[in-house]
C-alpha cells in the first residue's frame, strides 16, 4: 500500500481480515495505516531503495492517496525485469489523470460526461481571456494537490481572480463556474482486471466549508433517473481509464435534476465509509478483491446508513485550550452507532480524525439517531 492515511488503514483492516499481510510505504512516522499494517516502511514515495524493497516483498501494489507519484506506480508495474513486474491497481495512467483537475476535465469531455463550465489557467497570460467573464462568480482551484476544499477560492471579479491566482502561488489552476447545487452525490465502483464491475448504492453527500460532513444512503433527495445516470457515467469513466480497482466519482445535482461530474478519486472515498457497517462487502474489501483478483459480488446494503465525519474541530469545542477528545460514550449509548477513529496522534481543526456510521432498519430511523448523535457532539443538524 502506497500511502498511509485513514483510507490505507481501513484497507489494511479489510486485507488482514482476508488473511493477507500488508506493507505500508509512507514517510510519516505517525501514519494511521502504518500503525495497523504488518510492516511500515518509512520513506518517500519516490525513494528508489524503498520501491525496490516494496517490489521484493509485495505480490501486488495499490494506493490510497492520489498524490503518490504516478511514476512510482509505473515503476512497480514494470518491474526491473519483466519477471519482476507486479500487478498494480489502480493503473498509473488513471492515477496521473486524477492527479490533475485539468486532465480530469478533459476526460469528462472525452467521455461525454457533463461537467461544470470551466477554463484551464496554465500560465499568467491565460487570465486575460475574455471568455473567463462567463465563469464568474467561480471557484479557482489549483489543478493539483487540492483536497478537502484546500487550494480553492471563490472569486467574483476579474481583479479577485488575478489576486487569488497569485495567492495560490501562480500554479496551474482551473476556474470553474460556481453552480447552484440542489444536492451532491457520489458513486463508488469497483472494476476487476476482466472489466467486470460492481458498485455501491448512490450516496448523497453534504459538504461544509468544502469538506464532506454527512453521507446518507439511501440518498433522500436523488431521483432514480439521476442515480442511474450517475452510475452509467461512472461506469463509462472506469472503462475509459481501463480502470482496475475502486473508483469514486463525485457529482453535483442541479435544480433541474441534471447531473454534473465534479471530480474522480482513484481509490475508496470518504463518502463510501458507511459501506463497512451497512453492506455485506465494503469499499475496502472491494479494493482488496480487485487487487488480488478475487471475485466481485454486487455489494448488498443490509441497513440504512448515515455517516458523520468527525473533524479535529470537535476536540476544541467549548473553547478548551488543549485539545480534548469528545465524550464518545454519549454517542455510543445510541443504537446502531459505529465509531471509527483513525488513530491520528494530533487533533487539528478541519483534520479528519474519524467518522460515525449510524445504521438502522430504515432510513427514517437512521436519520433520527444520526441527528441525535450530531446534537450530542455539538455538530450542526442536516
Ligand atoms: P476537493 O478536492 O477539495 O474535494 P471539490 O472540487 O470536490 O474539492 O470541491 C469541494 C466542494 O466544494 C464540493 O463538494 C462542493 O460542495 C463545492 N464546490 C466545488 N466546486 C463547485 C462549483 N463549481 N459550484 C458549486 N460548488 C462547488
Ligand atoms: Mg471533492
């Protein structure tokens, strides 16, 4: 596993349950996945010696973090000799596309998947194009390395656009028209080497300040036609990428019910965490199965689910000077509450520390308990 965050940690849990041993490559000594893995190799993702060690030990390689250099994945996939080539999923080329919003948008256009009106701003001169007026007010997003709303700014005028571009360091960006969203959804698909694919049910997502806050499945506000269109688009994208592994596509739903693709994650996704507790096969087990060539069965959702993200902000409520863990017993006293903590050593605002999945026999009950849990943690209602 290249990458050592919480997604890697949950992959490790799923892989170990199936009897595999996992080596995590992550430079961070406090890596959440490294702590759970059979072995944590502490080195940079492009460290030649470390990659040689991965190649020596591993039977297959995956990643949980789209900013692992695609070249590292390519190198492992090719091997020092053909005999040393390793199965790598997702493929390096797919990861390279997802690493850059500009390439991702080009993929949407190429596959007839509607996306937000946008312009690629590769250099200063691109800011002069008259066509940019039609994209304001808009969101200026760095083409690479953005996550959880980081690396993006709302801009309403040309002057603000120029200032925001400079503030982001003058790096290549995408300017996107700000759309009026009725709601947001995402789809997780898993595709095997033979091209067969399965998917999780469509997930409805609520973001606060650009960070996922709540996921509900079944999706309360998503019409069947929109769900079907999202699935078809996700399958088309996976196919176009010759994808192997787990892929998540985020969509916006507009007021008229139409769908707009937002971005692709070449890995399990925060909005799919609920599947651990509410499906017979989780997104992480799907990642294990696609990587090792085990059969893919369509995941069956056996419970309604609501997922609440637990950000570091919760450690700083009531103005405490030192971070203080929330009183988990207050939410664990509620039925169907599953607490997942990622073992991060330090709580920071806006940092994902864990999540709660609330499962129940029906969506109404899951929502009612989730609202009660949110209140007990001082989280806003939804
Ligand atoms: P990140 O990589 O940080 O997840 P996203 O591009 O997915 O960045 O943006 C995060 C959130 O910001 C989205 O889920 C959505 O709520 C909001 N957002 C992003 N782009 C737009 C847009 N063009 N119009 C309206 N809201 C947007
Ligand atoms: Mg996003």
